[in-house]
């Protein structure tokens, strides 16, 4: 292996939202950061592209210019023959609007933002293994190889060393797995499929379908497990997708790409959807939920985003939690690297799992309980039939499921959500 002697304060692996935000924050702290990305921008990622007010708050904190991005006023929910339109709640803690941005656009924006802050971004760079200290076993860097424009190895390989390494390389996280961080089987997992469709409909609400109606070959309608969404973009397209949790008996036994094709046909009277072939076919991805890979920090390796299973079990949202982990983790890393000894540095870094679980652990546990409950189709049917007509209840559930309570808020809904999250055991 070629050894160019590259040294940094921090190596960040994966330039998704969590990785790029971590690199940007660390560079802002004046640290030398190397950000490694296997692909070249722009590149696509499977996602719903929806950004709730919680994610928008994190983008504001990061200093990202969102001028021209599609804004959303709230959520339209359909199910059980009912339609309910809810605005995002108005609170001190979060803005009253969300956004929609394709991952191709969002990820490149955040990666360039990190570069602008001073991070060294290396695209077409595949991390092959962690570097370990032979004496302590601590992760002290990564081995990497360069790829050409077709994703093939060029033969150029090298090592990057740093006292802290951040794994933000997605749900499979080869780096975390190589370091012995296996996925936890007691956590909820989801699967989602999505594609882009052209539509003449102009909309500034996210639309969520709690029931997936499709048509059999004989034309009769059939209810399938799972939920669907349509998230409008600013360019006359919409992100259309559907998801299912592994708490459902249908998980792993259903061709959801076929279900989506049939579902799109069923809702076409409202949306007049035309598949955007240039944006690619229906594609799927896994959703790792509720801290499904732990510990979040140990032996020099810190996990951010999907690598640590930071997806909300209530709604499948992960971008906001990746951005939040980036903010929290980068602050701890900066504080740790300013300490005078290895022991003091390690003591600061070791606080990361506790801080993240304090912020999100109880809430993720609530989400896991919820996911197990709605895995029973009869529970979901009753909840949809009797819950949707009750606007006050649904406003509370929107605040709960999108995790938008006002911290220290005095309203009953804020107090209930905050209390439930505090009382539930950490995930």
C-alpha cells in the first residue's frame, strides 16, 4: 500500500448529510478534516427527500443557504376514507415550515458546504478497512483506494491517519462492521422504495397515505400493508414512495416495487403521474431505526446517521437525526482534541453515546413500541378509521411522530410528548 503519510485531526467516512455536516462543523472549529466519499457528486440516494421542521432547524444551524428550495406548510394525511390537512406546529424550538430537496442536490450542497468551511473532500475514494493501533486496537485511521469514473479501482491506495474517525457510511457501514459494530436484531428495520414522477399538480404539503390500495389483475381493489407518500419538488416532479416495517407479517414476502406501480395507478386520478425515466427506476433501500448499531462511540470510532441506526421509528425520517448527531458529535470531538492527554480526550469522546441517548433514546423507544403496534394490520385499521376524523388528536400525533415538541413548552401536547420521551427507557 502506498503511504503518502497523510495525517489529519479527523477522518470522516461518507459524505451523506451526517458526514458532510460533521466535516463542516469540525472545519469550523479549525480542525483538519478529511472527508472521504466513494461516489462522485452529484449522486443519487434512495430517500423520500422530505425535510421536516426539525431538519430545517439543523440546516439553519449549519449555515446552509436554502434559497429556492421547495418549502412545505405541513402534512396531508389520507386513510379510512378521510383526508386531513395539518400545518406544521408553530413553536419556539422549530421553524413552521419544512422542505423537500432531492438527495442528489442536498448531499452535494452539504459536501460543498463542508469544503467551503475548509474540509478536504476526496470523492471516488472507497474506504477498505480501519487502521488500528497494534498495541491498543484503537482505530487510528483508514485504508482507502481510489476509484475511476466507472467505480473501478485505479490501483492507487493509501492510508489516512487521525486520532478520531467518524463512520457515516450508511446503513451497511462497512467501516463500523469491520470494527466489530454489528447491527442489533432487537431494533426495528424498515424498507422503502421510491421513484420520481412528473405531475401537473402544484402542492406545498407533504402527502401521506396510511392505506395502500392496489388493483389485482382482475381489476378489484386490494389493501396492502405499509404506507405511502408523495413529496412535491420545486421542478414539477414529486417523490413517490412507500415503506413497510419488519414488524409487519408481510415484511420480506412482498414485491413492493410491483405494489408501488399498482398503487400509483390507483391514485393517478388525483396526481396524473408520469414516471420520470431519466431519474431512474423504482429503487429500494433499508431504514435502520432506533440506534440499531452500538456502541455509538468506542476506541476512536464514532458513528453518525444511518451507520448508527439514527432513523425515527415513527416516520422513517433520518436526515434530521444525522444532522443533529453531526452537531453534537463534532462539538465533543473538538473539545476532546483540545484536551492535554489521551485519557482526557477519551473521557470526552466516551460521553457521545450518553448524550445521544439522553436526547433521543426515550423517544426512539416510544417509536419502537409504536412500530410493533402498527405491525398488526387490525390496529392500523382501527387507528386510521377512528383517529383521522379527530383533528386535535391528529395534531398531537403529528407533533409526536415528527418529534416537534417545544422544549420547555407549556402546551399540553408539548408537555405530554416531552414527558413520554423522558419516562420511556433509553433505546
